[in-house]
């Protein structure tokens, strides 16, 4: 694994040495927000290890769901991203862009899936919950009126995702504000330039084994395991 790849994973907060929580991994954040999403060159992307045990988020997220979600679903997005990049490289080599529309769609879908899941694993943790403090709390108050108003919008937004997707709290540096967005699938309905801080997965694979059709119960319960230290570090890193 190259230094670049390791550094990228650390910046994503997923590290290579197991659990990384709270200020202990502040040192891993050394670059700018842009580096979080920078081109990693021609290397293959890798599935980051889950930063806790499969049963660590019980009872809110059950062991079987977490294992399937990480080892199968997230791994599939990593494979899909590598396949799309390899296919586009082959298209450039042969100057045959017949299937470029397909591979560009795959690049957006799987690339966004890999990014969002890598953030999601670190956004939740055993011992999470509560509410943010410090600069992030101030910015939430300024952008949404109060934490409770933000939470109400975040919950409603996430519950209302049509089909498979995500609720997303992001910084929008171009507007100097925080914004709550929906993502349909992984890549639709964003604002260009937004940097995700907190992402809540509401694909059925994230909750259906335990919660069946009760998406809103799952979303409400997620707030009991949100790792606000991770969200705050992501916010600090944007320099806003
Ligand atoms: Mn998922």
C-alpha cells in the first residue's frame, strides 16, 4: 500500500490500524479538504477495514447487517469503482469510447458509494450519541437555527429519500454554510462542491433485516450512535 493510499484512508478517518475515534486521530488529518477527494492515481482502491467489531453497534445495528453491509455491499462498490476506472483506462488506451456513457455512470455510482460508506463507518461508533459542541455546534446553530431544528430536518430529509439513498449533512464552502441534502442512490441530488460530514445510509440493506419497513425507527436510533467527534473533525478539516 503506497503512502498516498494510506494517507487517503487516514484522512477518510478509517485508518489501517483498527479503531480510530475522537481526538486520537486528529493527527491523521493533515491536509486540506480537497485532498479528501483527490485523484488517487492509477492504484486500485481498497475496502477500508471496519473500525470496530461487527457486533459493536448492537442493538441499534445488528451484527449480521453490519457484516453483510461492509463485507459485501461496500466491497462491491470498491470492486465496481476499480472496474470502471480500469475500463476507462482501457478505453483511453484503445481510443474506443463506445461504452464511455456506461463506465462514466459506473464511476459516479460506485465511486460515490465507496466514499459515502467510508464516511458512514466512522460517523457511527459504539459510545456515540449526544450532540456536537464547539465550532461545529456554532455552525449548525448559524445554518439551521438550532441543533434541534437541524436534527428535525436531517431526520425528515433522510426518511423522505425516495428509494435507495442517503441523508447528508455537508459543508458547502462555495456558500460558506452547512446544508442538508438527500442523495438518491449514491450520486444523485447533490450540490457541486459540497463536502459530506455526516451521512446516514437508508438503502434497505442498511436496516431491513432488523427494522423491516420501519426506516424512521432506524434513522432515529442512528442518532444514539453518531460519533460527533468524527463529524466535528471532518468539519474542522474543511477550514470553514
Ligand atoms: Mn449501504
